[in-house]
């Protein structure tokens, strides 16, 4: 791992006094202020002690003529307002697209957490980017003899699936690869990680659970008769897996066998290509190789809706954590779609406005996005305006997309 050097001279923000920081923070709107609380512990404490967020929340309620729910805390009320703005922005806001050359060859994976973006698969390096500055803050190199298949990360480590092995990169730069007697398995196709365990989906239909601290494979669970093509993990220790045979199976991290199977209402047996789980609503979403999206309620194990939004494969779907309203979906046709989580209705379809000239600011190219009408014929839209979306990640009023190219794109939605 290599850290990018930064500016070493001049005034540092942590040298500013408490009162000066409070004055600076008072000029921010509520959403920028919330983002500042996540920068560091000292800023979080200053903002919360100054009660700036409470004041802004009450002002927002007054300006919008909204009354808070009975017994609702200002934190919950603030989150409710933020999620409403997020939903409206994705549905009908102006679209600004920022893109930059992130790698020397095409990459097709991205993960977004804590204001950071991790990209890779395609070359021999993963890069961690700041979503505020779009600058690379850290790099993690892959051994020449091992192919990177999938990865995930948290605040202290990056976990990668390297062919038939599992590797860990500490944020301090140290890398370790599980020894052969514990880390080798049949071909791994996908991986998801929730500390302290990583789950590998394999081509023999098994899910293999690895403990990151003991560096051992603790369980091997037979999930499908065919290859496991995608995974999602829940906070309450459930493993959800999709198969090339078209089924979604559920197991527990504490079990060694499949406990349930989610079934569709249609006779379509297309392979499941992507999965995600919403812990707030207990809904499971899946995208298939022939353009269907499915939704199940994990509490009842029943199908809620299914709809075909494309005639081609859907590679990725995701939603903002805690958002129970919108779902972003992308695939080979290059159209970024926003769906209603509860009904499957397509709320918006977006592509790049390729007819407008591109502006630049340093290394960042700036484009515009456009929303398509319901009557738009996708096949007649130039491919330059809709490069295939290999992977996407959703943040507050933004969607990050990877296209199996050198570029990363951030779609910013402004209500």
C-alpha cells in the first residue's frame, strides 16, 4: 500500500480554535454540516455540542411547514428530511456527472463507504478515493501471480478475493494472504465482508465463511447446485446468494446448511446476476441476466413484485443505507434506472448527455445527465451516452458507476 503525499505547509484546520470552527460551521447548510460530523471525532463533538444541527433542523421544519412526528428526535427527523431530499433528487433532480481516469486499464468494481470510494479489478492495483476531492488517498497492490476477483472494505482494512485465496490489506500498509492450507478453495466468483467474517461464493455452489482474525475457513455451506454468482450479507448474520441457475438461497453465518429458498412467480429461469438486501425494510432485491428485477420480503419469504426493466443483463443494483424508497439499477444497456423499492415502478431512466461539450477542471471532466421519456427507444441512443454499467454504489444524492473502462463516474443529483 502506498499513501499519497499531501500538503505539508500552511495552516492546518485542526489548529483552529473551537469558537472559530463554530463560526465556520454556522455558514453551512444542514446536509454539509451532517457530512462534517463524519470527518473526525473532534468535529463531531463540536457540532453536536454547539447544537447547530438542532437549530437547522427546526428551521427546516418551519420553512417547510412540516410538523415532526410525536416523540420523534431531531436526529430521526433530520434523517427523514435527508432521505426525502435524496429520493426527490434521484427522481427528478438536475444531473451533473463528474468523471476522471482512475486506472490505466478498465475496471469493473467499486465500493463506497464513509465518504471513500474503493475501485479495482482489471489491473494490479486497488485505489481508495476521497469523494470530496476526487483524489487518490491510498493504493493497494495485487501480487502478480494472483488475479483480483472481488473486494470489500471497512475503516481499518481491505479484504480481497484473489483467485482461490483471501487477502487482507491493513490501512497501515501491511498485506497478508491466507496460507494455502486454509485459504485455498475451488474457484471464487464473488465475495462480501462484514467484520469479522468474509463469505466467498464459489463455482461449486458453496459459500465459504472465513474468519479474518483466526484466518481459518469456519464453515462450508452448500447453497446451490450451480455456481454462486452474487452475495449479500445482512446485519443479523444471514447469507443471501444468487445462482446462475436462477435461484436465491438463504443461510446463516452460524449454520452449515441452506435454510430457505426465495422463489419467483414467473417461469423465467434466468441466472441471478446481482443481489442486495435492505435491513430497514427487510426487502431483498435481485437482478437477472435477462433484465428482470425481483423483490421479496424476507420476513414472509414471499415475492412482492417482479418487473422486466431491460432486455439485457443487469449487473448491479443498490440503495442508500436506511432508504426504503429508491433502488438504483445498472446493466449492459448503460441506462441508470431508479426504481420504487416497494412497487418496482421505474421512476427515472438516465443517460449521459453526449451532445453537450465536456468541460474540465484539472483532471475532472464534467458532463450532464439527461432523463429519458417513457417512449424513448434505448437501442437508438448512441453507446457513447450509455456505456455498460458494470457496477454501481449509492450515496446521498449521488450514484457512482464503473464501466469496465479507465473512468469512474459520479452522478450527482440536485433537487
